[in-house]
C-alpha cells in the first residue's frame, strides 16, 4: 500500500495531463482524464498478472530493452519540460504531450489520458516488477492480480481526483506564467531522476 501511495504521488506525464486539462478545460475534463488513467493502470496490472512479467524475465534482452527505452523516454520528457519552462506562453504539461486528442471535451481528455498511460514506461515497469512478488506461485493468479490492481487504482484515484479538485479551485493562479515555469521545472527534474534510476536498474 505504501508503494501505491508513493507511485501515485510521483509526478509524471499523467499528472501533467490532469493539470493541463483541468486548467485549460475545467474540472470535468480533469476528472475524465483521471478515469482514463486509472483504466490504463488497471490494464497494466492485469497484464503483469496474466504472464507478461514471466515472458520479460525469460527474455533478458527484452527486459533490459524495456528498461532502457523507458529510461530514455522519461529523460527526454524531463528535458523537454525543463526547456519548455523558459517559454513565456503555453500551459503546464504542453511540452510532454504526444499527438493526443486535442478536443476540449471530457471525452477527448479521457482518450488522451488513456493513450498517455498506455505509453507511460513508469506504469509499465512498476506493474512488471512490483505486482509479481505478491502473486501466488501455484494456481490461478489473475484473481489476485485484479485485487492488487483494484487496490492501486483506489489509492491512485483518490490522489489524482484531489489534484484535479485543487487545480480547479486554483485555475487562475496555476495559469500564471511564473507558476507554470516552476511546475515545469519540478516535473522535468523529477522525470529525469526517474529515468536515471530506471536506467541504473538494468545493471
């Protein structure tokens, strides 16, 4: 449970998307983005319980490759966010967005968040390295994986909804250029740190 709380609290692409959609499009869009993220997290956890972890462990090159690619993506996103902080225009989170649905409706926010979590190396690596140690060694594991995933999603949802509600109340303040730049720098430094740590884990 502690690990789930820590994972939820670490800022990343999903956090940036929540804030970006909430500040730009309102609370409903932010909550829709949270829903997309949690569905993606649940999917990663089920994938880990369904046997993808065993496949990765059996193929060392694939396992190392996933870590390396994930580390490179995180570092790239972190550097992009840090560089974007120098700009006077824009909104928090714009620098690390992929080609996501750009509409301003809750449905577009939901789709964008789902795509982001599907491509998030932090979520994938966490699922493949953390969940298997709690799964039974014999017998069906999918049920246990679903319970563990539900626990993680519950903690993560509470935290992320809290972020959205706070951001909704502070939309004007978060829209200030000075605040945006500070948030971008914090996000950038965190992502680079996560990327370096992930790269070190391949040794």
